[in-house]
């Protein structure tokens, strides 16, 4: 079911500072910021060759990233994103196996313009999993 690792997402308290650190200190290629109001975040992607690092900043206090940062003020790893060929088939297979799909179970459009779903971290050893249709 799982394809390649699409990205590792890091929640950051200050996206501008995080971009500067990755771009200026580490010499990385970083995309322009993109607001995703339906997910409550502003994001950039850092290209690291074989995958990407997604830097997430909350859009307002109701953002899930704001809640994460309240517990982890310096930021930290938020989720892993894996590609799947067919997100609906993957969802159905996971639900049949007892995994919990977050939200209403229907895919939303993610930062790459593709359908995404999130899986409950308690079902995957404390790690929030995002699935993105490839």
C-alpha cells in the first residue's frame, strides 16, 4: 500500500525564521509560503533531493498546529506523509484493519493539490500519518 515517503512535516513557531535557517544556514532550496486555510496552516517545502521537509506554521489559534506548539513551544516533528496509489482504497483497507482515519474520513486537498487523509497517531506508535494520493 505505502509508496515513497513524500515529506516529513515539522511544526514551527515562526515560519520566516525557519525558512531563513533552512535557506541561509543550511543552503536549502525552499518554496514560497502557501496558506492552506482549510488545514489551518501556512507551509513551505524544503527540497532535500529524495524527499521534502514541510515546515508548518499555524494560521490562527484554532489551528491544529497551534495546539501542537502549545505543547511543544520550540516546534518539532508533526507528521510523516506517505504516497499511496489509490487513497480511497487505502482508506477502506486501513479502516477494515481497525485504523482510525481522522476527520470525516473523506480526503481533503493538500498542499500539493492532491487528496490527503490523516491517520490517528495512537494507531501508529505516536506518529501522525498523512497519506497523499500519488
